[in-house]
C-alpha cells in the first residue's frame, strides 16, 4: 500500500447573527477549517483537518508536504511524522536518533502536519479495520465530558450554565470575558451566578484565553478562590511560561493550559517550569495524534493530567475523542456548546454524548462518515473569523 494523492479542501460556515458569541477574541462571525485527504493505490482514504488559514494550509499541504508523503507506506505513522517535521534532513535525523527540525516547524506548517497525521491515522484504522483508539492501545470506551461555553453576561450566566448541567454534564466551563467585557468585579459576579446555577456538585472551570497579565490573573484568582474552581485556563499569554508558573504558585486553583503550544518540546518547557497542573494539547496544533501521545506520556512522567482541547471541526473533535480513549492520564474531554455546524454537522453520524459522557465510536479509523453535501454547504468564504 502506497500513498498516491494528498490534497486539502478549505471550508467555512458563517454564523447567524443571533447565534454569535463574544469574548476577548471578538465576536465570532464564522468558522473555518481545512479538510486534508490522503489516498492510497488500493483505494483507502484518510481524512484529517487543520484550523489555520485555509488557503495557506492548502498551499502548504499540497505544495510543501505532499511530495514528502507520496510513494510512502501510510502505516508508518511515526516515520512519516518525523519526515514531515524534519523536512529535507529526515534521513540523517532518523539515522542519528535526534531531531533536526525544519525551520518552519511551528504555526501553520505544524497545523498542516497535524492535519496530515490525523488523516494518516484515519487511513491506518480503515486499512486495519480498527478504530484509532484501539490501535493506540485503548484505555476506556467512554469518558466524562465537560460543557464548554459560558459567554452570557452578568447574572445571565446562571441560566446558561444551569442549562448545561441540566443536559447531564457534571462539569462546565465559562469564559472570563463575556459579552459585557472584562473587569475583576464583573467576572466575580458572573462566576458567582454560574455557581448559583449549577450548585455545589458540578465542577466549574474558567478560561481567560491568555488575555490577562500576571498581576491581574493573580488578583482574579484570589477573588475566585471561594467558588471552588476545577481549573483556571490560560490565565496569561502562552508565551510567558515563567509568568504562568508565578500565577500557579499564587493560587490553589489548578492551572490548565496548552491549546496554543506546539509539540512536546514546548510542553517540556511548561512542565519544567512548573507552569501547569493540566495539559491541554490541541490535536490540530500540537502535532496531531502521534505527537499528543508523546505529550501525554511526558505529562504523566511529571504527574500531570491531560484534558485535550477539542474545538473547531468535527474531524478534530473525533480525533480528540480517540485520544481521550487511549491516554491513561486523560480524565475529561471538552464538549463545545457554540453554534458551529462544521463541528456538529460535518458527519452523517452524530457524536455519542449521553448524560455528560462521551462514548467511543466503533467503526474503523475516526469512525465517522463525511456528509456528501459538505463541499456545497460549507463553501469557503474569505474574511476573518472574529471581528471587534
């Protein structure tokens, strides 16, 4: 079996005005993704996805990375990851046993590599007639999910978060910045309302998207200590690992981060500086399925838990489900609550989420079938995803 074709397809979905949400990132007006396909000479096809700028991802996949994959055996996922990551020096890297990475090894290039890695695992599962999580070793058949939303302003957070708990979730997450902007007092009010809505038995997390500075994050964490938060996610810039460690030392609230980190090397910096309690690698950024398994093992060696960031498109959520089922130190999985048809309506099948738990698919590969009309329904549209 050899790889014969590699291609990428940009997709978009505009969000109706009444279903848009606003955070520190701005108002989300549309969702973009790029589907990545890898095909073989015996008719197998794997699908992956990337979150970066679709036309750029398409160019990187088809012109920069595809030539490295064509003619290769797709079952050699470790070899192909190293080949994509090391570029022209992949042979001496493997022969000598240490990484010699390409210059453009972060950002959109790594997002493209991540998408291809997901596609290769999907293809491998289909070729071997097994779901990905079983090929990865398998740990469980279901896992707790947490409802990821929390954009409502002021006291409206009470009803929003109660609604998630009423769906059966025993853990929910809200954004530090809602529709009414940010202040410490406003965030405390919204968290108090959320806790009032869900009661004491449902876990509550908050997410700042890296929008605060160190001193503000520490002051906010101090004010939120009485509300028994399960974690404080990305309180400050992901570029400042030392600052994140300072925030962690200043609070008893667990710190979660990692959705904007790249590869095990970036996570090693986080872990070495004592900057996090919970690692949140994103399968579309951190290096795909192959690299997140490495990151999870590294986290385990540091006594840390993993909670994959699962967002953006149905393919990425599916890949995250398989990882959650195969990582021993993964304890919970994100279940997005935003209006995102590219995440919820990309497949013919629905994700199996019942009473706050996410269940593994049984079909080979990712275990889902792309809708036949998706190219027409989600035709790519230029423009930003967020606007202020």
